[in-house]
C-alpha cells in the first residue's frame, strides 16, 4: 500500500510539473489530486522518493521536481499507452490519407507529430535497403535517351537518364521493360539487384549491350544509400515554450537539428512491431543532450519496420500524450505503406 501511494505521489508530481513548470509542494498535491492522506504523509512519501533518487529539490524552500530516474519509473509504470481521442484519430486519418506520395506522407507526419505533442518531430525516410521493387518503367524520351523509373514498395521513386549510342526500337524497349520487371518486381533490393545482374547474359547479342546499360543504371539507383540518412524535422518553434531550459536542453537540441546523422542516432534503431521506445535524459546516446527525452517508434508493413519516427524535447514532456501520438502516427503511416504494396 505504501509503495502504491508513493507511486501515486510520484505520478502526481510528474503531471503537475509538466503542466505548471513549477516545483511541486505537498499541499498542492493534496489539494489537486485527492490522495486521501494529509500533507504530512505526502511530505514523508516525498522525502522517501527523494532519498531513492526519484525526485529532487532544485533549491531550498522549493517543492520537488522529477529526476530522470523518476520519469523512467513513471513511464515504466504506465498501465498502457493511452488511446487517442476520436477527434485526434480523425485528424490523423484525414491528413495522412490524402497524401499523394512518400515525400508528402513524411512531411504530413512531421506536422502531425509536432502539432499533437508540441515537441520537435523527426521522421526518417524509409531505408532503401529494406524496400522491395514494385515496378520499373522505361520511357523513351528521345530516340537515344531513356528515362528509367524505379518505384519501390515504400512509395519512393528513383529516376535516372540513360543515353544510348543506338536508338532502341519500340518493340525492343517493351521487351526489356517486361524482362527487368520479371526479374526484379516484388524482390528486396539486394535480390533484385542480383537478378538484374544476371539478365544480360540471358539475352541475345542484339539486346545484350542495351540491357547491360539499363542494368548498370538500375543497380546504381538501388545502391544509392545517400537518402537513407534523410530525415524530416518539424516543430522547432515548440522549443520556445522551454525558455527556462535554454542552455541545458533547448540550445543543444537546436544545434543537433542541423545534423541528420545525429538525429538518426537520437531517435534510435528501427524496430518492428507496435512498441514505443522512450529514452529519458542520460539514457540517450549524447551527453550534451542529457536534458532531453525521445519518444520513438518504427513504422512499415507488419514485421518489417522501414524507418523510425518520433519526437524530441526537454525531459519535462507529456510522456503519455507523446507516446500515444507517436504510436498512432506510426500505425497510420505503416498502414498507408502497406496498402501501397497491394
């Protein structure tokens, strides 16, 4: 019973501190949360929580604020991620369902997350190596110029131009279009690249040179990992709410927003499934960002996470609300990408 009450006191301190930005005192807890005990009992519980490192007193005669350890216990003891309201679900579905392509999905997701959580939102573009080939199109722009269009399962599109020394016939190009799709469509990038590599040797002499050129360009497009480090960021203006934490939390985070590699490491590795990862303060990978927390989740088709999305902000954040928003947006984006493969 005592442990349950202490947890209730800790939960109340976290909720009040997040809401008011002020250290929390025992009398305020009793008045606002109906804990059913006297201020003296709450003070004893607060003293015990402080001794155990879950809260601390920022200065003499002040109330208490949560520590990283306190936030961690609070998050770990949540009974579950709270559900989004019907209005929030409709807003997510309406905005994401009307996206026209992958870039639009990513940009809309960033706006959604930053608006729902009032934190900085980060969405990683789907990793190329985890994609499958949906379709390859060969379009003759001029007699000797062909546009190669590689469409992936994530909705990502890679375009390349190929100059040919001899203009291919319409029939020849149509035949090669069929053959490259038979070899690569539905295959993971690595398997598709290998299958395409074997294609020229299976063709007659007249088609072999053109097929080799096409395969070389497609293979290069499939191995271009530069965009695997692309992230979209939104909601930096939300950091203005944390002016009191500028030096410790806001300034380092603003500097980190300029480095996409840092942001990718910050939101963590891609994980499949429906789990939400929360890293609080010093649990993160960078000591200079020890005053920030991250709430992140992987997204993609079932059991095949393609990338990560999440929110970053000072440790004084609404963890239940942020976790709910991140999970909901990840689910919707996963559904959109999964439907795109059908």
